[in-house]
C-alpha cells in the first residue's frame, strides 16, 4: 500500500513539472529589436552576429542589417569570481574571449534568452558552429 501511495505521489509530481515546460520560441531579429523583451513567461531564441562583447554584455547585430543591434545581458558573476580569477581565467573571461573570436571570424550565433522582470534580456545559452563544423555552446 505504501508503494502504491508513493508511486501515485511521484506520478502526480512529475505530471505537474512537465505541464510547466514550454520550449523556447524563435523570434526574428527585427521583431525582437522593435518590440523588445516583453514576454515574462517564456524563453526566446534569437539568431545574430556578435557585434561586441565583454564579461557582462553581448551586443548582437542583425545578420541582414548590421546597423540594427540589441544588447543582451550575460548573467552576473558570483561573489568569488575575483578570487578565482586571481588563480586562473574565469568562465566569464573565457566567454568574453570566445565571443570576441566569433566577432572576428564573423561566426553566427544562436542565443537562447529569458526576459527579466524589468524587460532586460538575459542570455541562458549561446550556441554556434566551430570552423571544423562541430556544434558548441556556452551555457550560463
């Protein structure tokens, strides 16, 4: 009887979790740039070119019109980042280097992002194809 009760509870819990999942919605660069980050409930996928990057911000440009850009916040560094950075390169420094390499090589990127409550787009993952054809991603 206990097993049946535990199994029932597990099924109910897993059913509720899967009901909340919604896949990321791809939006056109121009549409997203004009309307902004106004969906508070979902993730978005945007394709673009790295215009510039630093440890905190990624600026994407529209592949069709490089004069149209948008700024995406990269998730913040933790409180121990400076301490870790004293002994080796931090994840954010390596991400910054990689994004600048993609800028120099004109590598297109696909950014999965989430809208913060104030409308700020926050990157969750940046995926790209390496020169040898392999797929790679930077996750936050």
